[in-house]
C-alpha cells in the first residue's frame, strides 16, 4: 500500500492576510515598470499586492476597455453566453468579476486569457473601462485551459485553443525551437494538438469518436514546436483520411437500412485494433500504441467494413454516447 498523504493543515500554506497587503514592501522593478506602463496607457493601478498562495505580485487595475482583447488562441465567442452576461450585469447593477490580463509584449494593449465573454458583454453595454487583475508574467496567456472557467470547454474548444497556442508559440523566435514537451501543462493532452489541426480543416470533424484511440497512441514530441506542428499536420491528414473511410462505411450502413446516432461510433469501434489490447493493471500505464501502424490498420479495416455483418442489436450494445454535437 502506498503511504497516505498527510493532510495539509489549514492556514499552513502561503501568506497571511497582512503579508498579502505587502504594506511597506517595495515591489520588484518589473512590477513598478508595469504600473508605470498602465498609467501611460490611460489606466490606473488600484492596488498592488502579493497573491496569498505563492506570494507573487499582482496589480488590480482599471484599464481602458478599448485596449483589452482576448488572447488570439481562444475558442470562438459564444454569442448566447455573451448575451446572457449582457442581460445579467445591469440586473445585478455591478460588474463584480475582474478579468485576468497581461500587457502585450509589443505594448499595444492587453490580452485576457480568462474573461472573453465578460469583456464582450461590457463592450456591448458601452462601458469605457474594465477592472482587471494584471499579471506581470506574460506566460499566463498560455494557461487558457486551466484558467478559463466561464463556460465549459467541449473537445472542439479545447483542441482549437491548443493548436492556436502552438502556432502562436511557433511564430515566436524565443519559443520556436523549444520542444513540444515544454508546454505539456498548457496543452494538457498531446492528442488535442492533432485533433485541433483536424478541426481547423474540417469544422464538423467528429473528434470525440477518435480521441480515445489517439490518446493511446499520441505523445508530446521532443522536436521544436515549429517542427512538431508540421508533423502534427501530416498526422492530422492521416486521421482525416481515416475519417473519410469511416464516413464511407457509415454510408454503407445507412444503405443497408441501419439508422442510429451510434453508426459512427460503431464504425470506429469495428475498425479499432486496440479494442483487443488488454487494459493496464491498476497503478500501471497502458503502453503507447504505434500511431502510424494503428491508423494504417484502421483505414484498411474501414474500407473493408461489411455492412451486412452489422446487426441492429450491435448498435444498442455499443456503449458510450453518440458523437458530441459541435
């Protein structure tokens, strides 16, 4: 039996309330420089303090709303969600949720990785300023998946954000040659990169049907991010080739008179060679399957799938949910 983890005692981590206020403590030079830049941008620093968990410096500021925009890596704006916020804020009578923001490297304004819908709602309401927690560390812009809690991400949201982040990093001279593994935390799952490329090329791609298989094959690359994206694009092309073969198999199933929301999962399941591989024992990780060989087998199986061998009762016993709506 592994040793039990000791429970963290309440109040034993981080700063106490007075230390957070940092009264009489001079902020680091980069924090003071950021405060000066905010003032030069037409904003105002309302407070400078140290956050209670790790003691890092933050600035609570009022920023000109015209100078704030979402990071370019985020999912598409949900008009429905933004409209709901636009209606709720006047009813509450107050704007109570500051954005998280960081100043852009080019000094052309501020990015928010967490607050796109609040920002859209406040713009629609016609306000001229918005409150933000300004973080001196610009790398927070790449923590979208961990930070964005306004609206739950579906697979399409996650994978598109991840590949957009990767493309943004690949365009930076200081990041392009760093290995893909550098951003394992920010990207969360290597398969999101591959699926993201698929969604870029095919917006109605059924990523949920293939994600469990890709997770068992995919891994973060040791190549530089600029080089790894090229490899991801080639891999995505093979996944889309598989999707074409599965779609053709589904069409044959429909022609045979089968009608169900589970036709695509059935087609993918019948082509999946990994379904015969025994799962790892508790506490062990499943070994990575070889991606190229797995896709080759699946494409070949999808093209050979015989619709006459699929029975209506097979659809009911598929298990799982139909492909998620995009």
